């Protein structure tokens, strides 16, 4: 029984090997195309706290990437300083004890 199982596994591996080799060397496969950074893209952005109000932002792909990087930086900075009350954004009244 083990012998039959080994033959099935070996046959499956041998059958799949040529297909993988052909797919990697095929010149007709589509290449990954990098999008043009100057292409203009528009998107509706839902405003926080509203299900209806939207704002349309149009910008180049480079501007979108810069905006996303800035958003990530703000979030990472807030997470980094979340445990430090002297640098955290406080939403309640009263000053933190930073002394």
C-alpha cells in the first residue's frame, strides 16, 4: 500500500514539473506593468462620522501614494506615543501629569 502511495505522489510531482517549467519560460505571459505615476485618479472619500457625505479627491498616483504614506506615518506616530500621556492626543478634559 505504501508503494502505491509513493508512486502516486511521484507521478503527481513529475506531471506538474514540466508545466511549471513551461509557464516560467513562456514569452507570451503578461508582464507586471507598473502604473504611470502621472496618471490622474479620482476617488470618492466618505467623511468620518457620516454615511452619506462624501468628498471627491483627484490626484496623480504619486500624490495618492504620498497621501497614503502620510496617513500611515500619522497612525504609526499615534500608536508609538499612545502609552506616553505627554505626547498622546488627549480627548478628555484635564492635563496629563508630565512632571
